[in-house]
C-alpha cells in the first residue's frame, strides 16, 4: 500500500548556506520538519565531523525528535547514525547505517546487547548501503533491517561508480529484505523505482531541498 512506503532522509548539513552554526540550525530544523511529516528514518550522515562533534550534533537531533514526539505521540521517525555504533549508543539513537564494507549487522547487534548502559533497549535498526544484488543478499543474511540500493539514476563521484539500471534495482528487490532506492531519485522518477519493487525511497536533496510534507504526500499517494 502507498502509505507503507518507507521514506529515508539522509542529512548533509554542508549543503546549507552560512557558517557552521547556521548550517546546524538549518539541519536541526529540517530534521524536525521530517519528523513532523512522518518520514520513517533519518540518517545523520555528517561523515566529516570528529566523534565529539558528531555526538554533540546527534544529541541535539535526538532532542528535536523526542520533543516532536512529546508534542505528538503518534510520530515514529527513527534516527540512525552513519557508521558509528558507539555514537548511536551513547546518544540513544534508534540504530545505525552501515557502509557495505563496515562491520556486520550481527556485530552491531552484539555490541548493542552488551551495552551496560542500556540493558532494556530494543535491538537497533540497521540500514546497509548496497551497490549490487549480492551485497543486498549479504546484508539480509547478516541481519540488516533494510538495504539502500544506490546509485539508481545518478553517478556518485565519491563512490566512483556508474548508475545502476532499474532492472538491477528490480533484481535487488527480489531479495527478502526491504530495499530503498537512492541516487538521483526525484518526484518524477520515484514511481518507476517503486514499480521495480523498491520498498521505499531514500534521498538527500529530495528531502533537504524541498518541502518535506509535500514530498511525503506525493510519494505516499
């Protein structure tokens, strides 16, 4: 059903104008907007920040989400920290997002279980970045909650790889794990990803450069 489509906002504070303080304020405002629009997941993907600064920003993000939940108990957006299980645990985030060559989701769950400061917490949500069907299958086998398949339409210079086709996305979506499409996905082409079998849509600019409530409404109707 359209309402069950998973939506995943991936942050990039560097894309906002202004100095660092202004960028952080804009980012936290965008996170609040995403929560109120009922985006399913937010990935704090500020890879340039050292651990201490990332932890500080993550704590602020958690506070924004918790305050939104106080105002509306129906809100359920989960916060995942990119690649840093330690930071996710200490700030009480909902999980982590792993690169394809990071530690295994099973290892993350073991670390989570052994955390003495949070014995009653649920196991984490774990997203994994994948660029081939084999990586999606591996993520599923190793206990990931969902996979993000990229890049679908657009080359990512940092990854040095060409866009995948919709056929490759369709093939990846046959694996028994939710697969979200990422990479040049916009409101015009998101439907073709969903028709190919994607469980949802992930994006940076799609959410960050637009009114998120309008994006969510378009993707879920």
